């Protein structure tokens, strides 16, 4: 494949639900923006304590999890609700993503995202679920001798209109998504206002959840010059949640960039545990991913660590 020109777009954090630009575009923008005289590198992976803390917490869940039989049901219900993107569950996700192997320098990009999800009732039959992704990014240069880039990324807002009861066993929601050009560094965002439809469909049968998210984003206004955005997002998912609130899942949050004509296909495996510390119920998740399809310069593999705080309505 011929090398892509400078000025392509970045990949957004793994926000699960709205089309965002590809990983290869992020690598190319970084490579084009490097300063040959700069030798300062960010080192986001040198601080492994958050990842180690999550692993320790997951191993300690037999101590933290409720022991009485009647106390296991809230954890199981919370685990199932968290698998449902249109559930009427108030939550705040603190998500940490590490992607490794950008460019010839095998660089790393770290994204910390704050993701509140808030449902609203519309009459007696419908709900409106809003989900906002606010990412902060710290990325090494994909070429040796280049400078690092850090700052706020593009903010993503998604709204689902969903019936408050499943229809023939199926949950679904649909609505608009919006990408705001909020990046503080041109390398870290598309520089475009983008919007498009998003749809979620799933079915829950006992401990199993099977479903998919899909969306598409088109740019319609520009904060600065650059290529247009036209990206399709497709994420099938299959998690299994136990009665004690433990979840094992696989998914593939794939994207197709119609401008670059390039697929990005990460294969993900996740383990999560719902715990209650004091009066605060939360879920701890650890995800590993391998990029089965990626453009030259894109990441090879990655890790995610997420803490989700649950708030009863």
C-alpha cells in the first residue's frame, strides 16, 4: 500500500458505540508532526500501578464480593445491565487504554476517558440514554527522535431513544451521535464536526448477552483544514455474566474508514467483576486486544482497564 499523506485523523478511545477515525490515521498524523530536534518522549506505560492495582482487585474479589445468597443477585443484575448499552442505569466509566506498536518506533498511545451514561424517562414507554466520552491522550512519536503529543481529544456524544421494555425479547435503541472538534492538539483530533446515526440491538437470555452496536459518522463542518470524516463502526459482542457478578466477554469494535479505505479490526477479550466497597457498587474490567487488521503504522495490540461506578436511580 502506498504511504498515506500527512494530515490524516486519529483513532478515538475505545468508546464502544460511535464511529471514530482510525488508528493508522493517528500514527500518520503523529509522524508528520514530529520535530527532528526533539528527543523528549512521553512514557505513559512506565507507570504500571493502575494496571497492577486492577489485577490485584480482580484477584481479591472473593473477599470483596457478597457472600450471602440474597446479596449475589444485585451484582448479577448490575453485570447484566452493564452489558446493555440502553439499560436505564446511571454510571460513570473511568477508562484507561494503552495501544502499543505504532510506527517503526513501536510507540505507545495512552488514552484516559471519562464516560458518564445517564438515562431519562420520556413518558411511560420510552427512555433517552445519553453517553459522553471525554478523552485525554498522551502519545509517543511513532518515529525515533520525534516529539510526544498530549492533550484533550475529540469529545463524543451519543443519544439513544429506547423502549423501556424489550420487544419480543430484544432490547434496542437508536439515535444521533456527535463528534466535537475539541482536541487541543491537531494531531489528537480530526478537527471536524461530525455526526451520524447509531443503533444498538441485543438480546439477553439467562447469563448470556448477544448483540451489536453500529454507527456511521460524516463530517459537516471544519475547525481547520483536513480530510473529511466518513467512518463506519461495527461492534458485535458476546459476554457471559455469572450469579456473582463476574463477566467474561469477547467483542470486536471494528471501524472502516471510507476516506482511507481501510479496516481496523481489534479482537478483544474482557474479564470484569462487580464489587461493593462500602456503599459504592462498581465494576472492574480488564481487556486485552490484538489487531487482526490494521493499516501500516497502526497499533499491534493493546490493554484497557476500566472502573465503572454505579448509581441507583
